[in-house]
């Protein structure tokens, strides 16, 4: 029985098909004129998985989490002001 990455049977034929497609694509790109090939590669390097795009995505996620933390803080502070105090008690279940 296969384990790890080969646990699912479809990985083997799809892996072979992907490798063949990559070879065809590489051959296609290699036969392009130099300037066109350079532009294709440059466009690929600045796509979705580029370092700059990943950094921007990370900054967006950090700011979203900061916004959530700030909202929760404001909500709990308001609740404490309205009720005269806020006590949070966490204890183990003694069933």
C-alpha cells in the first residue's frame, strides 16, 4: 500500500501528465524569440506567487487581525464600563 504523497492513486497518472505538459510548455517557451521569452518569464515571476504579492497579502492579513483585536478590545472595554467591571473566570469542568 502506498504511503505519503502517493497515498492517493490519482497522484501517479496526474503527476506523469503534469510532467509531460511541463516539458511541452518548456519547449514552447524555449522556441520563442528572446525578447518574448524574457517577457513571458518576467510576467510569470510577478504573478500571484511573487514575493511582492505575498508580502502585500501578509500585510493585509496582519491588518485584518489587528482590526479584529482592536474591535474586541473596544467591545470588552465598553462592556466593562456599562456593567461596572468585567470578570472572566475559566475553570475546569468538574463533571
